[in-house]
């Protein structure tokens, strides 16, 4: 069955920070969808025909659904925990909370609520860390599959420096990951990410086993954390005294490639930046988290100039909002403190096609190209009285987008479509 979704349509075919011809905007546009995929995008008049089911979202904007390339599923009840920086935040709040995900009933309940939060905020794909328990990954994949939602996720590998209740062993972590990959990787829209939490919580033996998983499953993503916090870096280097720098630990176990997503990447040395560029390893900027945990200021322009591809993500529950709009807002402010500028077109490209490219998934998500999955977000720049007041004076698309970027959150998400299906009740 075909359906037509009408509105002001916007998507990107290039990065506005690099290319002048970068987006398509249709003032009265429409998206033709069949079986969860995009068939065509054009002016409404060119696609409308009698008998075709239609949903009219005018005057709202329709974009590809947001992609969140770094988020922690078992931290839905950790978000907004007071007073700590990374290492004590993990020990005080995060590890005890993640221990609860050994219980499959808890994991299942939280998985549904987590995905509800994502779609309420306009996010249609996330790259998620689960807890150490295979049950947590099972629960998340099952909930995502039931919604036909594209998830990239993995159980964390962690065998030291944490509560026993959130530790595995090199063998157990390897076996559980292997079984989860065999069950879920490439099943429908689900993909597996091999997930060593970070070097502090993995022994060299576990890093060896992780390297084996990566060699055996080269098309899986790999996700971890790098250089978020100065105390973290000191501790990490004391645990791996032979490493030239933090990245060298991951490098020495064969983890570097364009499938590797490195959360944070704040306090990098020149050699690390050069090796990330050479190997295509991705940096993931997590602005609300970096401010909340007092971690530091990401150098977007420096990494770009060096040829490193970056994504932008929420990092809930170190991050403080599920909203990619709020993430772009805080990202704008961090770059201000760096003397850098995040233009609204660049920002919306980043949260859609940019993040899809960081994942190597732009053939299926992040744009409205024919053949892409029909994952969409519908945005209302007049969603609140304050936004409506400001929008009275917005003359251009870029100004409207900037209002959404700075003032928007889930209230500005009028609808979210996952594989062509609306996730919010229509009003
Ligand atoms: N580094 C290792 N684990 C975590 C985590 O859960 N959150 C953040 N922000 N950093 C980490
Ligand atoms: Zn994280």
C-alpha cells in the first residue's frame, strides 16, 4: 500500500560546511512511501493522485529522522544524577543502575520505554550501549524489531574496575557477543556493535578477545569511549603503561577502522588525531554530556581539518536530553567557547545524513533518497508560545531551523515515522 506524506520537505545531499549545493527544500513537497521505504520525493502536485492515502503536515517541516550515534540504554534512570565527574559518576550512579539489567523483566520494560523516548524526540536510529548482561541487548533488539526500528547495539564488555554485578570475563563476554551477533546482526533492521566499554574496564585479555570478535565480524560496528576526562586518561595510561597514548590501546588490539565509533574524543594528542584520520575511525561529539560531567570542549573544526569524520550524539545518561535538537543547541554553545560556529544547515545535516555517514549507513537512513527507509521527523518551529513569538521574525529557512536548534525539544516533534509508520497519536 502506498501513502503520501505532505509538508515542507528538507533533506541534505552534501555537508553544508563543505559544499554550497547541499540540500533540497520543497515548500509544498511530498514523500511517497511503500512497504516502509521511500519511493519518491517531489512537489506535492507531481505525486498526488486520486485514491492515494495522504497525511498533510503543512506548515511543518519534514526531515529524515534523527540519528543518535552514542547513547546508553541502561541509563534511562541515571540521567540527571548530581554532582560527579566521569569516574565517580560511573561508580556512584551508573554501575549500580546497570546491575539491575540482569533481570530480563526490568530490561524489557526499560527497552520499550527507551524506544518510546527516542521516537518522542524524533530519533529513529540509535547506536546504543547495553549493560554487560546479554539479556539487556536481547531486550533492546526485541523491542526495536517489534517497532521495525533500525538499532545498532551491543552488550558492553567489561571485566575489571567495576562492581562484580556488572563484570563479565574475557571468555563469557566473547561468547555472549558472538551469540548475540549470530542472532541479531543483519536480522531485519538490527545491527550489532561490538562494545568494549573503555580501556579502564577491560583487561588486556578482554581486549584480545575483543580484537578477535572484530576480526571475525568485520562488518559489525565497534563502539567505545576515548579521552573524555583528564583523570580517565591518566588512569587509563597507568593501566596500559606500554601504550603510546590512549588511542594506541585500541589500535594495538586491531580495533581501528571506519566502523569504529569513539565517544567524546576531547583531549586528543596529535598522533591520535592523525591515526583516526588515517584509519577512518569516527569521533562522536556528546555536547550535553561533556558539559554536564564537566569533561571538556570538543574541537570540531580541528578534527575536521585533520580529516576525521565526526558524529554528534546525546550520550544519555551522562547526556541530559534525548533530544537531538537540544544536543545541537549545546553543541552550538560548546563550539562558541572554541571560537567555532555551528550553522543551522550544518547542524541539521549532522543530525541526519552526517550521522548516517559516520555510521556508513547513508544508503538506508539519513536522507530521503528513493530506496531509503521511511524514517522521518516532522518539526514545528512554532511548538511553544516562545518559539511562535520568535518565529514571527524568521524570514529564512536557516532562521527557522536555528529556532528549532536552540529552542526545540520533544514539543517541537509533531510526528515521527519509523519505516513509514507514525509513532505518535495523530491530532
Ligand atoms: N566512559 C565509560 N563508560 C561511560 C559511560 O557510561 N558514559 C560516559 N559518558 N562515559 C563513559
Ligand atoms: Zn557514553
